[in-house]
């Protein structure tokens, strides 16, 4: 049995933010975590701009698929150790999991809804991509990229102190 901590990133559609977060954690933390993502109402695809902006950072999302949160519920699925919701809707729609599943909430803007020119939409995906990376580095793996885990209390203390 693996001793890697199972981290599931949850959003509504599982096409942009949670997919980028899954890719970032896998890329930044290596084998320390099992990185997963799912949606409360999955879109059925990974957004092409999410794939593009992550590829530009050296992270390949091309093999990731959009999944439903139910895939991680018993008896068929294995619950994660930690669920990080990346949008408000998913936070509200996430089912209760049996056992000791931690819940964190890291809200990010949804680049799927970006309006404007192609360049403006791409800029929004890049901005959200970089925000997700920064949060994963500070909240899960540390800014050096070394695997580690910061407790929810430590993160709450950092956020309340503005660091």
C-alpha cells in the first residue's frame, strides 16, 4: 500500500482549474503525493487552453481526463486524504466522504469564462495557471519545490498574517 498522500482538486467542470492543479502538484511534488482531480458536474474534456498554458510550463495534461467526484466514493472508489476545492460551487456540491478526509478551499477565478480576444483569454489562463502554482508551492510543496506538507493551521496562520 502506498504511503503517498492522495490529494484531490475539485471544481465544478474539471476542465480547467482542477486539471491545472492536478498537473502542477504532480510536476512539483513528484512521488510525494498522488495528485487527482474531479468535478461535481464534469465537462467531459480538459480545456485546450489549460493544456496549452501548462505545456508552456513543461507540464503535460494531454493524458488527463475529466472525472466525476463520485469516482472517488466507496465502494468503487478510494477516497482521497485531502480535498482542495478550487471554486465555490464545487465546495458546496462536494459530497461527504467516509473517514478522515481533510477539506481545504482555495478559490481561483475560472478562466473558462474569460471574455475578449484570444490574447485576453490566453492571458487569463496564464494568470490563473501561475496563481495555482504559487498556491501549491506555498501550501503543499514549499517554495523550493521540495516535497512536504504544510498543515491547514499553518496555511490559515500565513493567510491571516498576510505572508
